[in-house]
C-alpha cells in the first residue's frame, strides 16, 4: 500500500507562485506514474498534470499549460507541482495520485490512479 501526503498549499495573490510537494511512503515512487488533480468549490475534480515513470513523459490540463510544471525526485520519493502565474480560478484543493507504471502512456483519468493523498488547499486572491 502506498501513502501520499501533499504539502505546500496556501494563500497567495494572483500572479504569484507556489510549489506543491507530494511525499510517498509505503512504497518507493520508482516505477509509479504520478499525477495532480484539483477540485474547486462546487466543481468536479479535474486533471491538472501527470508524469509517467518511464521516460518522464508529461501531460497537462489545458487551463494550466505553460504555467504549471510537474516533476519528481525518485530518490526522495517526492513529486512536485510548480505553479506559476497563479490565477483566482486556480483556487482548489490539490490532490496528488499515483499508479503502478505499465507503459509510457501518460494517464490522465482519475480511475487510473488507485493511490491518493488527502489534498492541500490552494487559494489565489485577486
């Protein structure tokens, strides 16, 4: 079983940056794909970014392309989401998720990820 714990959320102003971290335990992050999703108040959870273990391929949601960057440090069992040029619409609870690596295809669907963290709140004021 893998446990994931997010951190790094907070309150920032529009245009500022935040870096979220996701520390895994129970199993090494190696050979696991990872992803970030978010859920804004009153909205469904949506895909933000994902990275496959193999070749480090990435995929981003349309609303964050060019502003957010997903990365990972397998040696530290930690994933990251660098968020730049934040907007009020980015306000949400951010969740990291992981799945066993099966191929270089980057998975962006929530059901593909069996392991989830509890989330960290990001609030962007205008």
